[in-house]
């Protein structure tokens, strides 16, 4: 499964550090876990994420898994303490860390930044799991001095964790995540914040659209303050464009009696269509790529299983599945997504078996 | 199932008109379908949504299911053509329609507005289905002159369609949907529009957060232009508050070196948390109310069914379920949501049966 060999040192025993340790230890790799929090180290070690550090440790690779604000300082310390090791980190913003390392005159030839795009709603060693990175993107951000050997070792780490490696520069990384992650976070938070002073009766009319657009507004503010601080320039740039567009839409709403106002609204909605079309992947393309079949089932144990058993018997692979409960009735709406060529046969077979297809 | 009796006339044979006709016809109610499009009427009738209109029709209730822009005019015509009938409509904005009816001096004592909060990504008679309204909110918006008998008939219609009736004034309705539906739509469109001019390589780093926040940006621009036009004042009011908050966040991003800037960012994120907490329902509360268990399954037919069969055998009801495919590996991640008291037993049972729990 992996070409990775040699000793690994993990600094920081939170969700990411513990998860990396669990996955590597499972593969027989020697992992030492260091942290300023002895309690987190205890939990991580008792979970099987590695062993305590020793005087004679000689890591080939060091993975710094501390909060974004502390990352550059700890990376610099590790580069000095272990002059033969490659050092990577897992912070979600990259250019500022590199700048700080350069300012500290750290030997950046042995530093290769990482951003594993995986997480959980819960943090801490206790939430760690060996499978956290499986199939997720792992962005590697070499700097201009990074040694080829160092880049190779970090890529091997990501591969050992079964992640998908993407390599970009720190600046390109930060520009991209501002757009696809940091701005969506802030926009979702701003949208949800509009509910705070609203009548509860108004909010009670919420449908799935509001739920989807505000889901990530439930994220941890303290972590996000650090991320936004570290990528403030790129995030600000995107938000300023958004602010212009928002101003145009507000103007258009004040001018819905004019053709220009209507045209402006139409443009905003069409541009939104065009933007969604650019998002890749199974989820991003489901509206156009997969056929949706809605099946109504009783809201009780075993019903969904019975449905999916029969879908399995019919021999059709589900590309996606979503279960929605009716807010009031004892009914579940199961959305099955299949390749379009399978749609009509599946509907016919399910109806023949007595399922209620919407 | 229903107290509803008497003849129903449906004007407009699109998704909503056809779906209402299908559901009522199933219950043995006499439904006449009128539309300016003979082709749509043909489809709706051949689907079983009702019959063609007759000279001697004498409807007790008329449901106007035409595009928002045409609704007031058609409602007024129907009120005059059928002086004994109650008339409702299904447009997603209500106050403007009432104003126009008053301007036309229509007999609004026999008019009671409706907004069934149900839809599909596809429109037209062909997409109609009898179950469209089951368990969904159906907002009834009586005006000051609406007769109690008229309100009762429209509520009985919604109940006959197995929808959940919510009664509010037209103005309250429009204020609420501006907040929970129309503004989220525009914000999602504006966010997705930022992707249009971006590098495809940047967009390729998109994760689930971007997908969730931009899902509804794929909606039909022509329908939404009409909705936004009809509710422009309320939508504008919410967007202006959002614009202020956005301006504050942009200022904060320019001042991340100051404590005030950081405090402002933290406030925006915390307000987002507080807003999400106000959203009711299973989906809105899943982060706090339900325990999440992630199971990894092979991405092949029958695996999910086998898992859910075993969950059914264990006897635990799923509150929600989500299937995610890894973008690269042949692995599916199944998120099971259960009541917290069931979590540890389910994990133990599933592990005993050999499932990989994350």
C-alpha cells in the first residue's frame, strides 16, 4: 500500500496528528508523538497513534500538526532540532507560514508544506481516526528551495494515508482555498447571522435551501479566525468582488420596474448557474450527470435497508443517496442518484416490487 | 384521509397544477384542468390529473397555478367567471398579488392565497407527482376580507394533499421567505458566480462546503427573476443588512493585525453559529442533536443495502443518512445519524459484524 519507510515524528496530538499517527502505526511505521499537552499525547498513544518521544529519535519526516498561528514557529524549531529531517505541516493556509520561515532564516530546503483537505466536526485526539484522509485531496505546496527528496517523502506520506496528492505553490494554494473554502465559510456565516434577530416564526419556514447554504456556518469560530487571519488578503480580494456584485443586485432590486434592473437580476442568477457548472466531482455534477429517483418509504427501522437490498438485487449501483425525513409525516423521502441509462429500468423494477416512486 | 369534497378547477397545468390534480383525482375528487396550453392540459389529463373543462362546470375551489407574473390577473378573472367559487393560487410571493387584486377591485373575500413549499428541479406537467406536497409546509395567507369558509376550504385542500398547514398574513409570509428562501438563493448565486472567472485548477480544490453553499445556485433564472421582482423590497432590506455585515468583515480582514479586526471576524463567525441554531427540524439540528457514525463501504452494488439491512436487524432507526463517494478511491463513506443514546451500541454491533467504522 505504501512506499513510505523510516521514522516519523508528529508534533501536536489533535485530530490531524492523531489520525496521521493511527494510519501510519497501522502500517508498521515507527511514529513518535510530541505535544505540549501531555494529556493529548497520552490519549493519542493509548489510541494506538504511536509512541512517546525518545532521546535517540532520528525521524526521517516530521509532521507539525499544531494550530495555524503556531505552525511557522514550531516548524522552524523542528528544522533546527532535527537537521536531517524533512518537515511538513498541515495548516490550511500556506504562504504566510513560508514567509515567516524565511524571516526566521529557517532551512526551507527541508520544508514542504501540506494541506490535507479532511476534517471532522469534532476536534481533538479523541476524534482521530486512521481513515480520515482516505480518498481526500492532500495538497502539497513545495517552496522554491524545497528539495526533490523532501517533496517525494511528503507525497509518499500522503499516499500512505490513501489521500489524493495535488501539488501547487503556496500562493496558488492560498488563492484557491480563499475562493473555494474561506469565502464560502464567511458567506455562510453572514447569511446565517441574518437569522439571529429574525422572528422565530419566520425562520420556521426554512427549507432545504437555507439548510444547505448555512450548514458550514456551524463551524468552530476560533479555528476560522486563525485561518482567515492567515489568508486575509486573498479572502478580502474575493469578498470585494462579491461586494460589488451584491451592490449591483441591491441596485437591481431597487429598479425592478426597469428592464435594466431585471436584466441585472437575470445576469446574477445565470452567472450562479455557470459557476456551479465549474465545480467538479460526483456531488458537484449530480444535477446534470445523474438521474434522480425519489422513493417514499415508511419512517421505521429496516425500510431503507429493504429498499436498498432490492436496488442491489436489481444490480444497479447508486452514485449518491440522500435520505430526507418529512418534517411532519412519518415518511422518509429517499433520493437515489443513478447513471441516466439505469433510470427507467430501476423505476420500472422498483414499481413492480411495490415501491412508491415520486 | 380528507374532508375535502366538491369540484375543483385547476388553472395552469405545470408541475404544481398537475401534481395537485393527480393527488385530488386519486382521492376521487372531480378535477377540471384549464390552461392556455392545450398540450399541457393533454399531458396532465393523460397522466390522470383530471378532466377537460366543461360548459357546466361549477367549481367549489379554483387553484391558480400559473407563473407569478400572471397570477393576480388570472385570479381576478376566475373570481369574476365563477362567482360562487373560492380561489387560491400557489405563487411564492403573496403581498403584491393581493395589492394587484385590490387595485383590480376583485372580490377578495373569496380569495385566499397559498404557497405550497414544494418543488422539483424539473418543471412542467411531465414532472407532476401526486406525492409532491406530502409532509411539506403549505403556507396559507388569508387577507383581511377572506371569508372563514374560504380559509377552511383552502386548508382542507392542503390537508387533502397531506401537507402541513401554516397560516400567516401575506406581508409576514413575504418577509419570512425573503429571509429563508430568496436571500439564500441570491447569496448562493453570488457566491457561485465568483467561480466563473476563476482558474479551473483553483475550483478543483472544492470541498463539500462549497458544494453545499452553491447547490441552489443551479436554480432556474427565469422563475427566480419573477420571484425576486415580486418580493424586491423585502429581499433588498435583508441584503442591505448583509451588505453592512459584509463591509464590516472586509474592514476586519484589512485590520487583522488589530484586536478590533480579530474581534469583528470572531463576531461574524459566532453570529453564524447562533443563526444556524435557530433553524428547526431534523436537518437543521443534526449537528447538535444526532450522533454521527461514519462507515466505510466498498463502492459496489449491494454493499449499502447489506449495511442497512444489518442496521435494521440491530433495530436502530436512522434519523438521517448520507452517502459520499471518495473522489478517487473505490470507497463510499456512509454517514449514519442516530439518536445519541443509540450511538455506542450501534458502533459496537457494527464493528462486531465486521464493518469499518471511522
